[in-house]
DNA sequence: GACTATAGGGAACTATGATTCCGCTTGTCA
DNA sequence: TGACAAGCGGAATCATAGTTCCCTATAGTC
């Protein structure tokens, strides 16, 4: 959300702040439409700004993608935190969360491809957000474990990995049904 | 294996046949190394031929990728057929097959990315091979169902989808362990 | 209202990598 | 062993899309 390179602590000019936001939103839309081969020109057009402006805010295309990943992880972590405040059967809360997140991912090919297709070096740039997500997930799992309703050997990274797998089947592969994939995974998570 | 455009039924010249094979092998190696952004020039160099020669055998890069996918599906189907000839507990045979295929996929980023990242139109060009694989898988599943050792609601497309998910976690994602992913999936397949 | 640092626009530049083209080579067959 | 069609090599071409550059516009400030 604040990926612009700032070398002073001066606040951004109002128009810049507005554009930054607009670019991020357009990027989300364009990446969702075109996956990782979305074009900067398209993002710029969609945002109603010039390419130069995009580059003023994000040093390159990769940075834009990373910003989107980060945003997504932050969203998932926030939802996790929210789930922690609710009361109810912990496993059920987790399942609800996973379904919700999967729907979000499905509406946005960027994440799907970002998670599945890009190299480690991009992945690592969202490490902080991921760690946070992992922490939250761990807490959700702990509660479910205590309640005895989840397979006890499942860790937060397993959840990430399995969901990554579900996301990979979200494209337009003939015959695949990611919702079924998700339900199978959820079934597997349940305590025997 | 026979993707060269032939407008007569004349057999290929000996050197052409040799080169066709060599190109396919090199493509496999280069795609395995570089994933979908392998370069035709590299394939040509590795095969010890000029780029022109590659293009004489495959109209474009996509065709090369499709040829590799087809080859892979054919291999998996062949292994499935082989499993059908063995005797032993059907579920065990299936598991052995899945593990074997996963190892193969893991040694070859091309498939992994081809399965996960490319669009429907490429996918469809391997439809015949896939259908064959599905048929074989269905037979394996039927036997396991009869033996009562597999979750009865699992179909051949589920297997494909789940394995596609496993493949998607084979990259260099920090903390992911696709072998664990596979074992979790296998566990889920088992009859309750 | 004027000044200036900050921000924007978009044409031009560049890099990358797929694809084409054509003159040369080599199997094949009589 | 010659003829010639089939095949090969790789420099040149073309297309795409990321990135830079610099001139113009404007928000913020006195």
C-alpha cells in the first residue's frame, strides 16, 4: 500500500496519493483479467494516467505484482484476525475463512498465478505479510486442535500449500472444479 | 512425437527423423530447466541444430510445449496400463503410480507450468491423450472401488485436479514440500 | 498571485526473444 | 555417381512490451 520510494518523510502530494491508489486498483483489475502477462500500458490506461506515472509509483512491473500479493496476504491475515474474535466451533470458523479466501482468489487470476508461477525472489518480497498470515493461521489451528476437530498434524504452511494447490486449478482448465477441490481438501483437514 | 507438418505420406529423411527426436529431447531438458520461458534458441543450441531446423519441425514454440505435454500424458497413461497388468491391492497400485508420476513431474518444470499456467487452448490440444489417461485412471479407480479401499466418490478428473495442485507446489516456494502435499492427498483418497 | 518542488504524460528508446528467409548441404534414388 | 528434393543453418527481421526521459502541469506554500 506504501510501495512508493520515499527518501524524505514529506507526505505525498494529494494528487499523487490519489493516483497511487488508483494505479493499485487498476493493477488489481488488469492482472485479474490478464494474469501475469498484464501490461503496464493497460494498467496506466485503466487508471487514467500515463505510463510514466505508473513508474513514478512503482519502479517496475514486478514491484506492482509484489504490492498486489502483499495486499492479498494482508487481507487474508486481517480476515484471520477477525475469525479469532468470533466465537463458534474453531474448525468451522477456519473452513468458513478458507472458503471466503478461495472465492476472493478465484476472482483474481493475479494471485493465482503469482502464487503458482513466479519465482522465489518475488515470493520473498512478501515474506513479512506471509509470516503474519502464518502466525494468525497457527492460532486458528491451535484452537481447532484443542477442540479436537482438526487433523492434528496440519500446520499453517500445509494450509498455505494446499490452498496454493486449490488456486492452481482455478483457471479455465476443462473439467476442473476448484470448489470441489477445496471441499476435498477441507474434508481431509477434518479430524478422523 | 509426430508433430511435423507432413503434407505427403513420404517418410522423413533419416537425418530429419534423428533431429526431430533430438529437438524433442532438448526441449524437454531446456523446459525442465527454464520452465515456460525457455527459449527456442536454447533448445536449438542444446540439440546442436539451427533455429531454422527447430521451426521446420515445430511451427512455433507453443507446438513444442504441446508436444511435451502430450508425451507426458502418454507416458502417464502407459504407466497406468502397466499398473493394470500387475496384481496386488488396487489402491496400493494407484498410490505407487501417483508417487511415480509426481516424481517425474517434479523433475520437469515444463509440465508443472504447462499444467498450471497455460490457457485452455493449449490444454485442449492434448485432449486425446488426456482422454486416454482418464480412461485408464477410471479403470484403476473402479478396481479400487470394488475392493472398497478408495473413497468411492473420487473420479479420474479429481485425480487429475489434485495432482495438478500438487504439481503447483513443486517450484521453489520456501517452506512448501510437495511430497508432503502428495501424501496428504493420498491420505484423503483412502476409504474412510 | 507567484514560485517551486513534486508529479504527470506519453513519445521514444531498448531489450528480448520469436519467427522468417534464403543460400547451402546432404540423403535418397535411379 | 549425378540430380534434386528435402532438410539445415543462422543472420536478419519483426513484434512486443518494459523502461526512460524530458517537457509540461499543478499542488502546496509564502
